[in-house]
């Protein structure tokens, strides 16, 4: 009895408390287990071949959202199941533990539910709060219902939600195209739904994004005041298409299938979703003897945004444009696969091109191959390369596959705010539009500092973080879908 309780205490810091929010058996918040479930709850089912944690244990990691509903939240990739006191694996991860972010309390206050309706977020209400995966999609459903909008709801899968953060990010400015140092430091936290394992992102451009930033340290903080916590369904390019970018040929639009939802709005000025294709694999992965494959360009994707919060009259309150990169996704786009167009990255280790440029994946014909994947990425899973017998080949969802999207990076630019003298709480629709000072059906509460930095003349240079972190620790059983 004591062993599992002690293990749970080490993981969470309190018995019965999840890493973010409450578990149903939390004795300090018995009512949290009776909260209604959101549409995002209960979507994950374990892969019985690889995952050892139960569905019920996974669903015990929940937070209470601003609407009083239960939402899935962050959990570690492995944990001690209190039901048996043993370590188990979930097979997926949600990025960096948000409790280490300097913005954690700011975030919890913003997403907390005022259960007793006293107008104040009490400690127990704050402790039940966190980062609610699927909250904006839930609000979108409520907004659509209130306004009689059909076929516009968005239901995102569970494993695609990823958290990234960095404290004390030093910022530079751009002046006449030159980078100059600033004495300005920002804390940043992001949550994005970014799936890189199925065909869904080939067509769907609408994804939940939370962006929190606080630039309050350094001598230049008074010149460029920023404090923002924004959540919305953001566009990443246009629906029904994505961007292919092959070195030497530039960007090209690839028209694909039907987005979800079918009425997804068009993108704006953002570059959108750049997703690897068979052309990238042929250009950077299949190389002749004596060369090394470049997986960092051949199997690499980046989603770029250009998000904004707007007043009811259409004027801008805030803008932000983070980009999210994924290394070694488990899938890429191949138009030659007419039934699905989705190819598995692991298969590049077991295939190659012959002298005529034809794809060969038959181990009995491996001798014909003149260009193939060469490098450490395939060395452990395919020591014999394309000659590896089919029965010995690793499946795309096997934890041994190196193509698991465990390394990601976030890039940020300027964050112009235009809320001088205004209130900090604004309510927008789930797309970040129609901002007003009173809530309405399906609205999302945004925090925008009462400041205006648009006249500062400062344009911040792009800054990246997180690329040196792997979210798949050894032995954690991480695999696609992740």
C-alpha cells in the first residue's frame, strides 16, 4: 500500500494529485470527479502491443477548464499506476512539463473555473486548473451552436497536443535588416495541436494554439512592454492544401483532400504547413555511396502562423506569429500512393532508387539500388539497409523507430500590442475575432496587457528555442502516433 502512494507523491508532489489539475480520487477536491467531460476527454486508447498504462489511468490526468468541464492535460510519458504500484508507459508525450515555466501560475489563473461564483479564483480552483487540451475546440462547438453554424466543429486527436516553453529568452531587434542587441528578456509558453503521424494535416489547417509571453525584465522592457495569454483556433495555411518545399525549387502548393471541418476558414499571410513529401525524400534522403542523408531537411516540417486578436470593429488588439518545427515525423506525403498518399518515414530505411530512379523496396532486389538512406538514423533499425528481410523490418509505430517526432522547436518574432489604457480581459470568438469586454456564448477569455508597443519602433528578431530537447527519454516506449 505504501509503495504506490510514495511513488505517486514523488511524481506529483501530493497524493492523488495529477501533474496538472486533479485526478478523480483527489480527496482535496472531491467534486472535480463529477464535472462533466468535454468532447476531448477519453479519446486515447492504449496500443495493447506497446502501451502498458490503462485508459482509466490515462484519463485520471485531467484539468477543469474555464467552463467547468474536465479536459485532458499534460502527463509524463511514463508514470506509476497507483492501482498496482508499477511503472507503465503511455506511448506518447505532450512536450515539456509546464510546471517549470515561469508563466505556470499566470496560465492556471487564466484557465481556472470559478466554481463557487464568488468572482475570485480561490486556491482550490486554481489547483484544479492547467492547460486544457481541446478547450478552444469545445468553445467553437458552443459558438457554432449559438449562431446556427453547421459543419464547422473541430475535434482534434489527443496525442497531437504539444507544450513548449522557455524562461528568460533574450531578445534582439531588427533595424534596417541588421540584428542589434536589446536588454529584454521574455518568458514564453505555447500549446499547439500538431499531429505529424497521419494524413489529417495534409488537408486540415485549423489547429488549437495557446500563446503566452511576458517580456518584463531588462532595461528595454519599458520600451517594449508585452504580457499576453491568447488562445484560439489558428489557421496554418489554407484548407485542403499544404506547402511542399524542395531545395532548389522553392515553395509549391500541394492540393490534397477535404479538411476537417469542411468549412475551415482560409489562411492569412502565414506560410502555413510545410510538410515533407516524396520529393524531399528523393532529394535529401536517397543518396549515393559516399554521401550521408540529410534527414534534417528531407524529413522535417514546420508550421507557421500569423495570428491576431481583433476588436469587434476589426481593429487589432494583439498579434503573434510563432512557427513550430518537427524533426523526424513518422509520415510524409507521397502522391504515388493513390489510396492513402501517406508514406511511413521508417520505410526509407528499407528502400532506395535504382539507376532509372524507380523505387525498390523488395529485399531480393536490393542489389539494384544505387541511392538509399545512409546515416545513423537507419543504422540500428536497418543494419542491412534495403536488404533487410521484411519479417525483420520495424513497423512505423514500433518504439524502436527513430521517426517519432520527439524533437521539436518553436520560433517567435514580434508581439505588437495595442491595448493602451484598456482592460486586460477581453472576450473573442474562438478564431480570435469580435473582441469585446463581456463574455458571450462560445467566447474565449484573452489576457492582453494594458499597453501599446506599436509606436516603439522596435521589431524583434526571430528567436528559437526547444530544438535541443528530446521528449522521448530512453525506455519510455514512445512511438507513433505521437
